[in-house]
C-alpha cells in the first residue's frame, strides 16, 4: 500500500512509526507544511495515567517519553479569597518541541523521512491508496472533502505564554481586577520553564482594550495582572496571540480514501489536557485497523471509526463540559474557595465525592470540615 500522511504532529508521526513497524514494505510519506522545529505553544500536559496505554502499544516511545517528563501529584487553585490544594490528582508534562523531536527521530530511524516545508494538494496525492489528514484543526484536506464538519468558537479568549518561573503543581489562578476577571493555567514542563495560559471572558477582553493592543502591550499588561505568580519572571511569547477555542466535530470520519485523525478530526478543550493523548490513541487505533484489514481501505476505515468513536465521544463530552465551566468562570468565582474547588473538580461530570475521597483524601477532609452538610 501507498500511504500519505499530512501533518508531522503527534498523530501523523506516531501513525507513521506504527505503520512502518507493522508493515515495513509499505510506502509511507509524511508531509508537513511548516519548517521542522516550528511549533505553537510550550508544554504538553497529560494526566498521570494518560500515557499508560503507550506502555502496551509502544513501549519504546513510552520509555523515551517518560524519561523527559516533569511530574506532580496535586492541583493548586488560587481563588481571590483563598487557596485550595486538591491532592492526589497527578499530571505530567513535556516540552512540545522535545516531543516532536523525539517522534521525528523515531520515524527517521524507521526509514520514513518527513517532508517539512511541503504543501500538498491533489497532484501530490495522486496514486496513494490512503490519505491521512493529521494536519490539525485548520486541515486543508478536511476542507477539500465531505465530512459534515461543524466548527463553533467559544466566547472566552486565551493566550498561550511560557515563563521561566517554576511551578510545583498544575496551578489555576483566578483574579478579579478593575479590567475584569482573569484565569491563568500554569504548570512546569521542564526544570526551568512553565506554560502560562491566560484566559478571560469576552466582557473583560473588551473592557481591557486587548483588541487594540499590540503584542508587547498585551504581554506587559498580563505580567502586571499576574505579578504575584510570576514573581519577577517574564512571560515568554511564542505566537502568543489571543484566540477563541474552536470546538470541532465531524459527522463522518472518512471520505473515500481520506481519513481524519487528531485535531483534524475533533478538538478537546485544553482544560482537560487530552488533546495529545487523543492524537496518540487515534494513531494506534488506525494502525491496528489498517493492519487487520491490510489492502482493504474502506473496511479498515469503517473498523477504525466503529472502534474509536464511542471512546472519543465520551472524552469530548467531558471536554465540552469542562469548557462550559470555564466559559462562566467569572460567575463561579463568586463561590467561597471550597465550594469553588468542588465545582471545579466536578466540572466534567466524571468525579463524585466518594471517588474523590479515595484519590484526594486531604481535600475531601477539608470539604467535610467546612461543608459537613455535603457529606452527612
């Protein structure tokens, strides 16, 4: 078979490696429109068990990746009226550029050389048996097909920065200011670097005048707002412009010989830290389906969707619930710190108090002390 993969992100590169390992005689090409090493963002975060599946499906990648991870076992919520720590909620993080380098090195070692700085169209794809659109939320291949695509943007704005300030846990800082309400998601992804995502609602964005600010003025304003957290450290920019999160869904996952994976298929709000995990799992599921139905592309793509769709829909439902909570975070800030923390940790609908008592006993003990009526 001849297989073309558009996109040298986690989904495309991982799929190329898996297919090469399973079917070494296949012709596999990876095309990426951006130069090598060009990436948006800073760190990639995972829940602490999110990569367990890699230990089974790709132990070599799992070992290489875990050696680079920063890890911690708590969430810190900085509410305007007090701090709450939720113990037992583990996360890991890795530099996004390191992750992409690792994946690129793996496919090259397997004999697949990604073509960076290469845009592809119908002429370049002629003759391929399978075309995999792993080219992200703005997928050109998806736009050229018939997938029943729906995209809506959330109303909040967010900007993705880094900082040299090291944070011990995944931290959420919520701040009331004269300009409006702000939230920062911050966590370390390397010994001396942290991700620092700033979010605000539409009213705050308008009142603060961000639409008319240049990048430097925006960065300076946010450094002032979050000065206590940054402790003299600067915000570092990397295409750190204001965005609205796109919620992307597709009624059909494949059209003819073209199939969608990763963010080209669907997005999951960054607040649940599952986007890269979903990309890896898409690649694993598609590789298994193709291997089992080798040479029969329609059957393989149907099997891929049948196996994967229920899992994806469960995770995207949780992501949508989390995103809806953040859309109203300014209202949630009116709650007392402990009630706010409960609202936060239960926002996706997947964590009840009994389960929380098993994984976060110190936090639940505080809940019981401050809100005994909830556990009577």
